[in-house]
C-alpha cells in the first residue's frame, strides 16, 4: 500500500508520517518511510536546489521539471521496489504537492503538471491523508523550525491560504483516495484519526 501525507507547511505531516510508521511497524508491517522532494540520493540533491535560496530562484515551469525529475528518481529507486517487495510505503508529500505548489501558485499551470505526471510518473497513491490546518498556525509552526529550507515558507501567508483552499478542492476532485484529517489537535489525537483511516484502507485492500 502506498500512503501519502499532504497539506500546507507546518500542518504536522512529518510528525504524523513518523508516528504512523512506528505504529504500523509495531503491528508487524514492513514499512518504508520516505519524503519528497527527496527520498533517494539523487532526489535529495535536487531537494537542496528547490528548497534553498531566493523565492524567485526558479520559475514555476522550471520547478515543475525539477520536482518531477526528483520524483521519477525516487519512484524508480525507492517507492516501486518497496511496493514490489510487498512493503507499505509512507511518503511525506508526493505529486499532489506539485499540483498545488507549482500548478496553482504562479498562474494556472495545473494542465502542464498533469501532463508531465502522466508522461513521467503515472502512479497515484492508494490513500492520501490531507492534514487540514489554519494557515497562520501552520506557517508559525513551520517558521519556528528555523531551517535553511524556507524558500516556500518565504512566499508568505497568502501562498499558505491559497494552498489550503487548493488542497481542499483536490480532496474533492480525488475523493476516492483522499481522507481529510483535522490537524488542530494534539499529535496523539491526530495520530489516532490517521490510524483509523489507514486501518480501514488496509481492511478494504484485504477483501
Ligand atoms: P510538516 O511536515 O507538515 O511541515 P511537522 O510535522 O514538521 O509539519 O510539524 C511542524 C512543527 O509543528 C514541528 O515543530 C512539530 O513538532 C509541531 N507539531 C506537529 N504536530 C503538532 C500538533 N498536532 N500540535 C502542535 N504542534 C505540532
Ligand atoms: P517539506 O519538506 O514537506 O516542507 P514542510 O515540512 O514545511 O511541509 O516540503 C518543502 C516545500 O516543498 C514545501 O513548502 C512545499 C514544497 N513542494 C513543492 O513546491 N512541490 C512539490 O512537489 C513538493 C513535493 C514540495
């Protein structure tokens, strides 16, 4: 099973992905926990190019190519081999992030994102957990981490607002694989909600 976490910066995706991986491992599942951009050595190199530096370092079009190149490498070297070996793959962000961040933030480039996805990736998750969160809270949580990877956070609150609305619309568009999770609770409570949705999906796949 291929599970992805999506949502705005600071919504708690990495925390929840980690907690879910631990719980599923405790239950005896073989789990690969990974992330985008990154998740393979080559894709981690591309990560530094896209997440560091000035917000206007790349155009939206160039970013689509860079994120898709990173994803292709990640898919070939990490995700597909793990799925073929029967493992559960948990990925912190995937193609839905490109649909939002590159597809919406600087003009309507969603068509281009989808075309390149069809050509080069062609794989959707079995389950996508969208952690929904007030953009102001998300941004302050994200900023408090104080890393060098703040290029997207530096686009500011307006981008976060737009991304939240976009993700909620995307959840309706892909309603069969999306599950909406309220991120405004303690990490433990959010994790319970997440686990319930994952267990439903696992049961569904066994039947
Ligand atoms: P994301 O991966 O979505 O950017 P993180 O999991 O890295 O989010 O969380 C961002 C920050 O908020 C981290 O400092 C994390 O410890 C904190 N955090 C995560 N989940 C919660 C929560 N449910 N309540 C309060 N703080 C949280
Ligand atoms: P991430 O490390 O998940 O950041 P955060 O923990 O703050 O959510 O992702 C870093 C940034 O990369 C995030 O602001 C969104 C952006 N991003 C894209 O713009 N397009 C993509 O395809 C992906 C995967 C991420």
